[in-house]
């Protein structure tokens, strides 16, 4: 067997850093806590938690309730009630400016 190089981390991803990334150990509200204890404002604007806040109890309860029903069903083959309800809500609350909604899992779809 050949040897595996350990000079590079096993996890590969793009980064804004040229050195080691800070490691987040916890998060609450709009703040991340790094392994050195430093608190930083989560202003990355990537995931929904950036606007909602980390650890939002209401969001967590809704996620757990949905996980107890079904974790995932591919939207190309199946419908699900939360997606249908969200699309209906989005259309109904735009005073006719929106007639349909397309729900995607990320900004890259």
C-alpha cells in the first residue's frame, strides 16, 4: 500500500484565506464563537441563519417537526406539503406580482 500525504487537510473546499481557516465551535444569534474564544459577527450572508440568527428556537422546532415526518424527497419526483404551502404563501402575499414560485436548495441551481 502507498502512503497518504498528511501535509494537506482531508477536507477540500474553496476559501478566502490563504492560511488555516478559523474554526467555529459554537454560534448564537448573529455571532460565531471561534476556538480561541473570539466572537465574530456572522455577516457572510450565505445561509439563512445569517438573517434569522443561529439557535433560533422556533426554527429549530420546525426543522425537528419536519424531520420527524420526512427528511428529503427529491423535488423532481415528489411533492411535499411545506414546499407547496410556502409557494402558495409567496404567491398570495405579493398582490398579484408573483404568479408562481420556484424553490431551490441553493443559489447555484
